[in-house]
């Protein structure tokens, strides 16, 4: 089915390129959705000199819950179910990280350290927080859960609660081990062949082309128990590549554990039944640096539990927020 779709796509591209009115695949909107830089109608905020796609739901005076998406390079479309908590007296904020989703694109220099992500999260909190007395809770999925922990590690007394959904790890060796189990690229499977075949026709190093090709290459490369890939608007190619290079070249920056013993609120830590690359033992290992953790297994879903397992995740998150706030 996928190969048939790719062939149809290539035929359409061929017909288009051979028409009287030639277009460039590098043009904005030709391969991937526009970002906030090309479409001013997309909701956005400015943080640390970067324009971020962002939205909020609920009463701004309620406790603030910042939801942090995975990746690096994905976006918040797959975690939008968290907005249901706006009906439970929470002020919910979503944002696409720099170079991700519909946010502004940057060169590799824009991802020079993990600190730029932490500072960006600090800027998002500052933008939406109404007063110093307003409680702040972070909820992160996958890489977003790692970033949320990185922020708490630097600010252990400033966050009232923490919801983590399968962070890969809180150190680089821990994360690398999980990635080796969860991403298994097979050289001759259909998804790899499709990507290599398409690369003969769609080439280039611009953001539009790289974002499109990364999304295609990731489509069949994850074995984390989900029946279908998560929804997203647009993947950030440079963001993903630069962040992985950063982790490999500077693994010490991926250690978020030094001050977690100072974080006193209970942490809600969720892992999924069907993601066999994760499991209870890995969850216990990752959660170990926190003083108090509630470990929960979300049944009948895989890694993308905020999207595909929300009906099972939501009650636990709601009860947790009621308890800590």
C-alpha cells in the first residue's frame, strides 16, 4: 500500500514538473505546511528571539500546565488531548520547540546546547504565567519528558508537579540504550526502499526538503507498540539532526539527574504496556533519581499514549493534579 502511494506521488511530481508552469519543490508550502514565519495567521509567541507556534486553553488564572512534545523535531499535535484538562481548572499551554512543527526554522547553531531548550521552556513559562504565586506543572512525552526533567533538575523548587510519559532516559547512555531497542532500521524493508527511491527525485538541503524527507524516513522506523504513527504537522530536520549530534558529541549535557533529589513533589511516571522496548524495569531505572514517584502502566497502547491511549492516561493525570494542587 505504501509503495503504491509513493509511486502515485512520484507520478504526480513528474507530471507537475513537466507541465508548462514549472514549480520548485523548495518553495514554501510545496512539500510541508507553512511555519509561523510564512503564515502570520498561525498562533505564535516570541521567545528568546525565536517565533514559536503556541496555543493556550482554559482560564489564565488557573494553575499553569505546560505540555512538552517529543522529538527532538516533532510538534504538539500528538499531545493535544491534554487540552481536556482545561475543563478541570487547569490553564493548558502547548508550544512547538524551536525548529520543530510550525515554529521558526534555525540553522544548526540554533541547537548548540541543551540549555537553549531549557531557556526556551523558561521563556514559555514566563510568557504565560500570570504571577509568581501561580503554580506551574510540566507534562512531557518522550524527549519532552526528558526536557521537562532537565528544567526541573535546574529549578527543583519552582515546579509544583511533573508528569512524564516514557522519557527515553535521564542520561545519554540510558537514552542510547532505549533508542537502540526502539529504533530498528532494516536496510531492505519497504520504508527504507521507499526513502532511498524517493531521494533520487527529491533532493536538496533546504528546510522544506529536509523536513519532508525526515518525516518519510521515520514513518516505518519505530517499533514502540503503536498501531499507527503519531499525528504531527511538520518534522524539524535540522533540529533532529543537530540535537542527535549534540547528544553524541556532548553526552554530559544529557545528564539531568544531579539535583533531582531536591525535587519534593511526587512525580507521575507513565509507561505503556505495548512498548516492549521500554517496560517496567527501564521505567524504574529512569525514575530512580526522583525521591517520590507514582509509576503507572497504561494498558493497551504503545509509546504514543497521549494520543492513542488518552482515555486511559487521562484519569491518572487528573487524579494526580487534584492531589498535588
